[in-house]
């Protein structure tokens, strides 16, 4: 065993150490003087001293900045020293690269029974106690679920050794075991079997499975292949995976008895009745839908020659347990959806939306088992950086929301868009075919115990004892290699169909592909593993990352395997597709799983659920005629301008609205060269863009527009309007930058608590009613705006059990939108361009402060959530789009959180210009004036600036729509808003406003 | 050298085929855009060279190592950006070692033949870890400088202004008098020379090609110098000026709409970065 320590030379800035020091001081409030970081490589292999010296010097050390020691420590001074490394079995990407580097360097094959392990050593000085060190480990440096750490104090001799991972070495012998499970038991025992095995199957499902194995035909057929009447563990696991909420969307397909007031109705599947139905209605009028709801991602036309592909996933539970690993796997996982759509798309953009607890949440209120929101935020951000940047996909759009409701259950939405030629090798690229006799090939990473039970795990609430088996670290480079190789294979026509290994692992990917031909035969022992000791059922359901399953025609297998070999990508034939009607899995020639395809895919009984809508009436503040917010604040000053200035600053500086530049800059949004409207725009590249425009083909001016809409605050009051608002927001963001309102496709992404009523979940029926209302809102708004759903995702059970309480997230619906812009050179950004330009407000303002940021300042919810008039909205969007296409619009900014005040202020300071607006000119419904006009969050509105010479043409283009000129862009750097009779409501310098906007997350 | 190239082409039927194709499309310089695990700005580089009038092909390193493709068939080698091997251990290190142990002779021959090599971001990191840059005294396999963690400790995507050294012999930046505005996207871009002697030598030799400045052309601290590079150095060339590496991404500003402020400004259709690729193409047409 060799231990190699690599340290920085004296005088070289330790950027990593400094960053850790900053976090210890700022996040953990522990005062430390300095932090040095050292890289440790522990090599367990039979190398000579000379070989190890070469490894240390020629591979692991930079001769300009670093020095190295072998089997001894640097003996630099420290108050405490902390070493952190991954636990055995956790993916260690640096170690894998080191092994490859050693092979290149020494020109040898790395010994099969050898290993490399990496760790970080931190030497900390200052008055730091051992307790502090423990806090630094648990609170910042190590996640005990996946990492181990060691602490030394002054005077200790650092002699860390990594526990040898013999149990998991690949050469270790083990006996595969397949257990039989007796289902001929009582109901209680059936449920116990489900619970103990994390199968997440309910009693009705367990009974149907039991009855299937009692069927005489089934018994006879099983006997022929050597199986008993009892199911094997792997059979039960496959059924649990395939029938999981995650894979089968049982709640969305349930029959629901829905009661609202006096009225009760029966809904056969929310998905079919509202989501798919909306798309079916819209499809009658739109000809650009290509493949919806049937594949890993939705597919729509881009330019007649290419299709666009889009999918958004959630990765909530894993990110709560290990934010970094959870987010990496979230990103690389959703990458594989477009990659596994049709015969595979090129990946062209990522989008991420996060919901976290507030970064300043008091530590003392946090249960020990829950990571602090700031840590989750930073870990997730880092994960997205590594997942997105390393794979080389620009992260072009996103949102980050903060609310105490997400302290226990953070939400991590990751989305990826792709582009594919409509025809590849003369065949439509969005169609999958599999012929009996095609070989089943697993490509990419190997299988480990990581990620076992991800699909069923996502269907249970987290609690204080949740295990880490469902958490894994992604290996972006392994995936990028696979992606490159599969692109070549696709162009060479070497495979017929492809799908990803995500939830449920091989059991899902092979199971789904088998549906195209009617069966499969798998030899599971051929599946390559990271280490020995995986039981057949584990091989079958493990969700280890970076794997795709492809169907390769036998005559092309040699070429396919040769290509993979030449690209250093592992590919293994693990079986054959068949038309036997059976999923047939063998291990070492012995049958371990034999199930009817029909039963696996169609045998699941539907759920029957009840939903009851029980709305609550909230306090609704009233205002005095002069705009004073009398019942909102007790320490009323008489200076209304100061009060409203403060309100605007506070909203701009709230975590939800404030600049996310700190995050955005750490994501690569330039890679692939398509960036047209970036996430940050304006004079100083720091204004918040409404949507991103990318130009995927350098030779064409046609662009793709990406945006999102989400507002859980509205859902706390009414989920119908939340859904309508989210769709409208996503669409108007697309329109704001120049996207065509008639070419917008959307994705729905529901994150909810547990909506199934039970004794333990007494308001389950209300949560389900909230879901019903949300899907109704989805249907009405999508049909009204003509924006079809093309794919979606749902995640229930976002709950945390803490002692006797269950804490659920508020209903959260993310709408992600993808649109088209005919000519990217017509795109518009949100920053005011020139003094003298006229400021317009488009769309009508109503008294709709329910769930608004203005109310939130006073901790009030209100009731009047913004509604959507889809006829008005669509007409406005079309007119605005025409004006933008004619080049009449200088800037356009979506009006949402914080209303007109925030949108206009952002437009001004992003342009480095002042702005004067008279809000008494704003088109508003009756009884809406003063403060309500400034801060109401009514949907379907924009702040637009137009140069005076274009004003007439602009007004002509907008004729018949609700809009008004309300002010002017000015040279002086002040933002002013006046009310009736010229009362000054807001008067602030744009520098101050911008500083308020930028300060909170400048970390 | 011309003889060698011709022999190689004649002896390899695949090359003859491609040679014919190439003749058909005129005498476009041929660019090999190197692909390896984790390289991800290969398409960007290919687009830039294509717009500049070259014929750019993405070629996997293993295809060169096993003789399927020949470096000698190309006049320009492009080492694109990305995260080769995940930037594990140190950015560019593992790919540098691969080039050293698998393609050393091909590379040295390529350089000896007077051809051009451009490395951007991770490509630049690979070049300095290999020693191909600065290539002091013509030794292309000795590391004298490095690129390491940004002082900020963060990966950053931001646009920077670069000043081109008019004294530089770099063929890629010839004639570029006004500054270049391009994005950086890196976490390890801080340039550090081995010692003052190396730095002085680079400066005296005209090997310092581009430096970070503000919009008025003055040097500054973060974020003007986005990573804390010694002497504000953003890119260097070898002693011949034919091998050039830089951290910022000229390939990501080749068209007007890539500029972050294009909606505010009157800008030419061509981005600042394209000139670098055009210079390379013209050099090959003129000299090779």
C-alpha cells in the first residue's frame, strides 16, 4: 500500500483551501486562520518503488505548483487536520482516472486486484477545537452517508490508511443466491413483505401478484423452466420496479371521486382526462407534434429537417441525502432521456430548477438528520456544474426558489433538450423498432450496488433513518464517452433501438424494449459489475448510472462492439430480444425470472382514490386611498415613497427574486456556441433574462427558446390558478425574447406530498384535490393558449417524517417550455436600451396580490391569486410577436414576481438607464390602483420599451390589445414611479436597486 | 516534408480517397480536431474552422494511435476545450500524458513540418502540461509553466477583454490590432510560469500573445484578470509562433449573436474570435 501526499509549493495560492476557509467562517461561523488542502492518493497494488516515484512525479504532481511525498507526511503545522475520502463502493472518479493514467504512464494493465483511493487532507490552523473539527466534517467537508473522515490534532502523526476494500474486490468469489418468496400468507404478511423489501406495492397489488403465481397455466409453464410456484426475489423486484409509481404513474392514472363543494364527479385518469386530452385537442390544429408521451422525451418539429426533443426529470430524494451526487446523477440521468429517445438525439441544452429552504434558515431549528439548505444549495449547484459543464451541454435556463417548506424536501428539477435529424440513414429517427433476434447490449458504465431501489425509494417518504443505498455519484466523463461512441454508431446505422437505464435499471430498459418485439432472453451473469457480490436481483434492478441499452441486429454486432472497443466504451451482449411473450432471465444458465410480458406491463390494477377540495380563506389586506399599507405594518411612517422604495428593494433583495449570477456564472452557458440570449443580459451582463435563445445550427438563423414557469406560493391558495399561471409565465417568457407563441411545447412536472388518503395521511384527499384542480388548470390553459404537453413527470411522497409529524412540500408544478424563433437576429432582451425610449405596459393589471411577493414581505398570503384569460393572453402574444418580428421593440421584460415595479426596475438597471413611469396610466381593472398596480402579479403582462420613431408602428401592431404608454427611459440613473395626481410612489437610484438585487447571493 | 506527406497519402487508399474529396472542395486547409474522453468544444472548434474556410474533421485520439487516421494528413491540429478525463488529478494532465506516450513522434514530426497547432482552454492546459508550450529552446516535452485553479476557487463563465501583443510572433493573431472580446469558461486558468526567468524569457521572446485587460485596455484585478494569472497572461505561443494556446474561447465568438450585448450594439456579423481561425487558414494557404 502506497500513500502519496501532494501539497502546494510555498507561495502558490491555495484556491481550494481558501474557499473551504471562507465556507467554514461564513457558513459554520467557526473562526479559522488558514486552511491548506492536500491531495492524497492511496495505491494498493504491487508496484516497485521506482514505479511509484514515477507515478507520483509524472502523473500526480504538477512540477510548477506542487510537491509530493511518498509514504510520509509533509509535517506542516496544523491545529486540526481532517482527511476525507469516499466510502468503499462509492464511485471515485479521480481514482478511476488515476488508474488509466498509471496504465498510460507505465505501459501496463493495472492489476485486477489492485485499487486506487483518493482523499483530501485539510490542514487547519487557528483556535479550532476537536468539536469544531467534528462540526466542520459533518457540516461541510464530509457527507457521512458516502464519505468517511478522520481528525487529528496538533502533535498527532498523520498516518491515515484507507480501509482495504477486499469484500468488494472484483476478483472475490461469491455464491449467487436466488431466494423464493412465499406469498401464500395473510394480508398483513403480504404488506410486511412489500414494506421490508422496499417494494412499495400495496395490498391489492400484492394480491394480484400472489394470484398470478397460483394460476395453473403459469404454474405449468414455470415448471418447464425449472421454477417453483413461488416467485423468486428477482421476479418480485421486477414487478415492484415496473409497477412503481415512478414508472407507472399510478396516481395520475387512478380513478378519482372528486368532490368540490356540493358537486362530486368521477375522473378516469387525470393524465388521460386533462394532460393527454389537452395535447390531443391541440394536435388537431398544430402539425408540428412528432412524438408525444410515448418515448423517454417529447419530440416536436424544429425546421422541417430536424426535430427538437425535451425532457425534465426530478431528482429530489437523492439530492436531499447527498446534494452533490444527487444533482450530478439528476443531470446525467436526464441527459440520457433525449439520448434514448427514438434512436437518440444530440444534447443541446440543460435547464435546472431548484426549490430549497432559505439559505439563512436557523441552524438550531434543523433536525440532525437534515442537511442545511445552504449546504444542499451549494452541493446541488456543484453537482450541476460537474454534470453539465463536464459533459459539455450549456445550462441555459433555470430558476431557484426558496421557502421554508423545502427545508426537509428540496426539489431538484433537471431538464435536457436535444436535436435530431428527422431522418437518419433513410429512417425516421423518432421511431424505435426491435426485431426478435436482435441482441441486447448494455453500453457504458458497470453495475454496482449504488442506486438500488431508486424507483421504489422515490415512492416513500424520507425519514431520519433513510439509507444511502439509493444515492450515487455520477461519472460524467464515462457518460460523455458513451455519448460520443453512440453518436458514431447511430450515424453508421449499427443499432436499431436505444433506451436509457434509469429507474428500475435493466429490468425497465430491457422490459420496455421487449414490448416492441414481444419478449427477451437475458443471461444476467454476463452483465459487467463494478465489484463482485451482486445478487441476480441486484443486477437486474440496480440503477447504476451512465448506461444505455441498445438493440443491435446480429449482422452488425461485430462492427458495433469494435467501435465501442476503439472508443474505450464498455459494451456487453447480455441477451437476445424475442417474440415469446415472456421476459426470461437466466443466471449461469439457470432460469431465475420467467414472467408473462402481458402481466408485467398490463397486469397492474388501477387505483381508486377520493379527493375533496377544502379551500381556506386567508386574510386579505386592505389599503387606504393614498396607497398606505395600513394593515400590513404597524410601524407606519408617513413617507409613502420611502415605504414603497423599501418594499421594492426588499423584493429585489429577496432570495427568490435576487440575482442568481453567483450560480449562473459557474455553469457553462457558452459551450456548443449556440448562445444568443444568455441567462444574463444587459449593459453589464447582469440583468435577469426571461428566457434563453439558442441557435443549434451554425448555418441557420432559426433558434430554440427555452423558459419555465413555477410559483408554488399561488398553489398554497389555489392550485388551479397556480397551474394556469405557470403555463402563462412559461409562454410569456418565450414571447418576451421573440419566440413564436404558436410554436410553444410544454412539459409538466408535478411535485406533491402524498395524495392518498389514509389514517396516517388524513389530508391526503385534499392534496389529491389540489392535484385535480392543478390538472384542470393545465387543461384549460394549455388548450386556451394552444401549447401542447409533450412529456412530463410526477413525483409524489415529497414528505418528511419527523418524530410524529409529517412535513409535506406545498404543491409545486414546474412548467418547462420550448419554443421556436424564426430568426435569432430578431430576438429581444429585457434591458432598456436608450434614454428617450417610450415605456409601455402590455396587458391588464388586476387586483391580484394573492401569493405575491408584496404580501410575502408582511407574511400575508391573501386570496386573489392571478388568473389567466387565455383568449386575451394569446391575442396579446401574437400582436407582440408581430411587433418583435418587425423589429419595433427595443426591450421586453416579463412581468411576474414583484409585478410592474420589479420588472420595470430590472429593465432600467440592466440597461444602465433610469426610467420614469406614471402608473396611473397603466391599464387596470376597477378598484386597482396605487400600490396594487405597482405590485400586483397579474399574468400576461410585459414591460416594453420602444424607440420614439417606432412608437406609431408599434401601437399599430398592438391595436385592439390592452396596453398603454406609461413613461420614458431616462439618462439620469433614477427609477421613479408616480401615482394619481403625480404622487411620488417610488424614487430610487438604479445603482441602489441593482445592489439590492445583486447582494444577497454574492457568495 | 512535402515528400513525406505525399508518400503517406499515396500509400494509404483511404487518404487518397479523402485527398480527392478535398481537391474537389478546393485547396481548403485540413484541420484535425482532436477528440478524447471529456473533450466537449469539438463541435464549436469545427464550426469556427469551417466558417474560416477550412475543412475540419473531428478525429478520436485512438484512431490516430491505432493508425486509422494520420496526423500527417492535416495541416492544423486543434486541441479543443472540455474536461478531458474530467480534469481529474489536474486539468489536461492525463490527456497530455496520453499524447506523450502514444503520439509523441507524430506530434514532433507535425511541429517539425512547420504546421500549426491551436489549443483552447482544456487544449491549452494539455499543451502546457505536455510542455508543447512554451516549448523553450524547441523542447516540446518539458513543462515550464502551468495553468491551475482560478484564485476565486470557482469555475466561471464570463466575457473578457484581451489585448494582443503587437510584438508577438504568433501567426494566429497577426493583424489583430483592436482587442478581442471573448468568453472564458474555466476553473483552472491561472497562468503560472516556473520562475521569473521563464516569464522574462517569454516576454522578451514575444511568446506572450494575449493578456487580460479591461474595456479601456488597462490591466486590472478580478474580474478583469478573471483567474489571477501571472502578468495577466491569457495565451502564449512557442518560439516559432505556429503553436498557440489560450484560455478564452475565440470559437465561441464567431458570429454577431454570440456577443452578450449584441442587442444593444452595432456589431459586425463576424465575431472577434473568427480572425484567429482565419489567420490560421490563410497561413496554411500561404506557407504550406
